[in-house]
C-alpha cells in the first residue's frame, strides 16, 4: 500500500524506526502519553513535549507512554530549560531513541550528552548556515519549520525554507519539513523536493486521542487560516517572541498590556527590566489554561495556519490514513502524466 509514498519516506522511516516518516511535533500540554502513543501506534512518530516539566515528571511521562506503545517515540526538550542535562539523563535512563532539541542553539555539551546515551539528536534549523553548523556539531537530522506553524515561530515561510535548505542538504542528510502541512498533496511536494519526511502539529492537536479540552478543540474546528495570527509587538523596547495562536480576548489584551507598560516606561514609572518582565509574564501558563482548562478567551490557543483544514475530531489513525491517501494519489497522478 502507498508504495510511492513509502519509497520516498524510506530514509526518514528508517531513521525514526516508524512505519511512516510523519512526526507529530511536540506540543506542550497536548503531546503527552495518550496522543504520543496513539501517533506511534498508528505508524507515525510521536514526540513527548517536555516543556517546563521537571525531570521527575518527564520520567513518569516516558514510562506512561512506554506502557501504551511498544513503538518508538521521541522526546522534545527545550534548550533553555534550567535542568536540561538532568532531562537528558532521564531520556538516557529510559533509552529514548530520539531527542529533539527545540528553542534555540543547543548549549555546549548537550548534543554530545544525548549521543553518548545512544540516542539520535534532531535539531531545528532556522537557516541554511545554521543547519550546516548543527550537522557539523553532531545533529543527526534537522527539522525546518516555517512561520505557518503553530506555537513559537521564525520569520520565514515553509516554502522558502524548503527551497533554500532541501536542495543543499536533503540528499546527504535527513531533513523533515514542518509548518502549514495539512494535506497529503503538500507532503508529496516536499518529499519530491528531497525531504525525508514531514512534521505536523496543528492537524493532530484535536485528534480523538488528544486530551485537549473540548472547548479548545471546538475553537480549532471553527477557525479558519486567517484566525491563526502571530503575536504583535507594539514597542521596540519590549521584545515579544512571535507565537502563532488563534486570536481571542487574550491576544487583544496582550496588545493593550504592551501599550500600558510602554506608557509607564515613558513616564518613568517603572524600570526597563520590570517592564520586560511584565510582558514576558503575560502569557505564563496561558497555553495550559487553554488546552487543559478550556479557557479559550484568555488562554493561548496556539495553532498553525493549517487550522482551517481541521474541521472535526478524528482518530489519529484516520488522519494518517487520509494524509497517506492524498500523498499517494498526488504522486501517482504525477507519475502517470
Ligand atoms: C498547541 C501547540 C503547541 C506547541 N508546542 C511546542 C513545543 O512545546 N515545542 C516545540 O518544539 N514545538 C511546539 N509546537 C510546534 C509543533 O511541534 C510543530 O512543529 C508545529 O505545530 C508544526 O506546524 P503546524 O502547526 O503547521 O502543523 C507547538 C504547536 C502547537 C500547535
């Protein structure tokens, strides 16, 4: 079944140890044992989002996921986590096969520490130059993620990153493409450009097996591409890390908060450090409030532009089957022409 897709995904699936080279990108609060095991059991590759978890919590989450699947899965660690090296030890203890390092350039020694445990390291490459550097420093595979994606994003679109990076690196290295992938036709395109596979988040976030709150899921089903907007920075003195999420009362209040804090700065009522802290802290816990508590007004409903293609709750296996059918049909049409 799906022979053309299988052959183009062969390098990626071999690298991941999964049937299909389709990763479900780690999503904080969403990518826990239930979704991760469902993805891996359906032939994809699930990745636990460690986020701000403590080493003990990660330990329990890996054990819980193992209890639900015998298939391989990965763990995503955020590079600025203060206990990064302890988290790496937890992954090593459980013999996790693949560790994804997200959130910036990996700190000194982290790639080596992961590799020493026998695991493979997957890094995000924001540019071609950095991609090359990461590979030289020991990364075993790269993910290139465009700004169509949900969550924290860079400034460049998936299509441009793919054109810049795949021709240069994908023949000799394993490169996965992420950001805005909602249908199999797009997967076919990136595979033909040399990608070893793809990573999706938004398309899987509201699967039946996802523990996200029903109201979080409803917000996804109602939304169209243009509702998934990037956070706005109002004042150059108060940096905002761009995040793509569904617009709601929280996103409006964030803009108002920045204007208020900038005003206080102008009037000398607060110091710069305090001002920046107030901006940074605005969204603390906001993703959890949306995903777990279902607060879709004030919480952060992180979602990519492909959210418009997510219209109902479906089991993970169905989503993967649909993607594979679309991909295979697209590849067959091209070969028949
Ligand atoms: C709700 C949500 C939370 C996310 N959290 C994380 C995270 O904690 N770490 C990470 O590396 N990426 C995170 N991402 C990005 C995904 O792993 C994935 O790369 C992205 O969703 C792919 O693009 P797409 O949304 O267009 O499919 C998140 C995405 C979403 C939608």
